[in-house]
C-alpha cells in the first residue's frame, strides 16, 4: 500500500506542479496536417522549433519512474545485513545506493528471515514501516534534495550494530542518459497516416518487413527486438471497408527466425498466417477483403507466438467505416506490451528473453510503444488546448489486460472493443483493453498542462509504463486551480 500511495502522490504532483509549456512543438506529419486543417494556430511538422527539446526535458523532469532499489534482509557471515535485489546492486551486501540530486527515490524492503526490520534515513526524515515475518514487505519514498553521503540503517535496537547499515550517495546534477548501442525502435505516436475520407473501395498494398535488431529498452539497457518495419509497434495500417488489402511480407535476410503475420481484421483461417510463414530472406504475399470496419490488432503468428509478440511483433490496422470517423484535430497511435527478461527490471546491458517467465506470465517490463520512456523522454504526445484528440490504443501483450487511463482527462467517446459501428460510450474514465484487442478514445482538451498516460494497474508504472500528453495553452483556472473556490463576498 505504501508503494501505491507514493506512486499516486508522484502522479498527482505532476498534475499540479508541471511547468507551463512553450507555444510550439514539432509533431508527426499526419497529425500535424489534420490539426492544421482544423486549427490554424497549430504547429506544422518539419518546421524547426527552438524550444521543443527544452520543453520535453522540462516536462520529463516533473514525472518519471522513481529510482528504485529493493533490499532483502538476511544473514551473511554471521551478521544481520541488507542484500541488494536486482539491477546494479543485485547480490551486494549493504549496497551503496547511488542517486542524483532531485530524483524521487523509492526503496522496497523485503523481510528475508523473519525478524523485525525497517530502513531509516535520518537526514531525510524518511523511514519504512516495520516488516515482521518472512517475505513481508513495505515501500517508502523520498526526494533526494540534499547532496552528500548518508547512512541508511535498521532502527530496531541492536540491528544497526549487528551489521544492518549501508550508504546512500546523492550526487549533484541530473542523471546523464547512458549511452547504448541500441537502435531507437520506438514508434512515434504521431506517426500514422491521415484519415481516408470519402473514396470508393480500392486495392491497397501494404509492405511489411520483419527485422530483428538490438534496440534501446532503457538507459544503458538493450534488447533484441523482433519488429515489423524496425519499430514497435509495427506500421499503422489504414484502409476502408470494402478495400482489398494486398500484404507483401518480407523476412530480412539477416534474421534468425521464421516470421509471419496474422491480421485480426481478416476473415479466413489464421488471419493470413498460414500463407506468410517465411524463412529469412523469403517473401510472401497474402490478400484479404476488409469486410468489417473496426480497429484491429495484427501480430506475428509463428510458434512460439507469445515469444514473437513479446519481442515487439504487433501493430494496428484501422478499417474505416464508409465515410470515415468523425473528424478530430489530432490522432495518436499507442500500444502496450510486456517484456520477459532473465535479468531484473533496471539491470543494465543486453537483456535476454526468459521463456519460463513468459509462459508463467511474470514480466519484468511493461511498456508503451516498445521501451521505457518511449512516450515520456523519447516521443511525448503534443497538442493544444481547445483541440480534439483521438488515440488509437491497442494491447499487443501477449498476456496482460490494460486499464487505459489518462490522468486529468475524461474520454468523451470510447469505441468499446474497437467497434466503430456501435454507438460509442460517453464520459468514460478508464478503458479495459484485453491483449490482442484495441479501442479508440476521443476527447477535447479544455485546459493546458501536463497529462499522464497510464495503465491504471498503477504498479506497472514502476516497471516502465507511463506516457506524457503535453498541452500548450491557457491553464483555465475556472476548470481547476490551486486553493479554495473563488466565492464572491457576502
């Protein structure tokens, strides 16, 4: 409970303390064109924007996953100690905890042997609850506002003297991004084609290449992704009902695995997977009729299917109804997935997939668009106050249902389970989207500020799952402001 409260507090801090945003940003082409048509003041893709990077860095500094350390109590060499769990401190006795000035720090404490224990940092007036009983756990957090070297210790009488003491080092300045050799595999959420509008059905060619590459999962961390067109998720495909979709699937010559594609939008055995099982260097073509409008997932369907999906092989295809969807100012493309690595969350280096964790459904990472920080530090969503926004949201999975939520907004329309022929639900707070499914949400932004995309299974935010919607424009105090209501004097 303490960890949940700390996380929720961090999220709420964002909503009330985020800095004012600059007046222009760079956006993806299709979204910018749509917005330009509806909002003359909206920025245009491709134009240089001097302060876009500064705005992104400023927003990123207001919310990020906390710097997290996990300690287990135990006995080593006849002494009572803390033992580091995961990341760079894994297996270390009374590890030194290195953090940067200004970071939000979270410490998880697990009781490893059954005696009473806690963790105290006097200089920060920070302390955990006391854990009693083997495997009992607690969490606490604090902001590292003081630079220096401070002790953390157990305050139970005699335990500090028996060996339960370590150091936390707070060094000045922001944490520098760690260099990695990994490629940027993140699909920019604004990277999607614009609406089709009015046109008769036609043959639409879709080109997909399956590419295996080492990509950046987190700062200092890489993973061998399997992708469609080198990004996670794969390309957003947009057709209209009645179109003939001709898919050309090529497996890169330097791939190790066979790959394929299964379209949930297709009617026919395997969604096309039976026609597209191809070895490295091969190419296949499958054609299907887009018979039913909706938003649908596509994914690789080569055994082990879950392995291919968790490694990044999923995307969305929109089959527009005749005449298209109601027009909005901006559209975005977001998908959620999980990664199952041998190494614990936060470990640096190249991660390897753990098949036992995969089939046991024990992920280390939850991500939007392929990586930690994909929609925060790498590619936040941008919009202007007064605009209408549409998010095409899907879950590649392969295993976990998402409770998709945008903190500080209410969805005006939700196309439940991706159906665009049923009346949309209205005024919805959180949307449940199972793996292999998708939805569409629309909303109008009434107030400038900094909004956070989450899965409302909020523990997942601590494993990488968060995004930003950065909104330029007036922070309308009539809608929300700090302090009491402005009531006229009686």
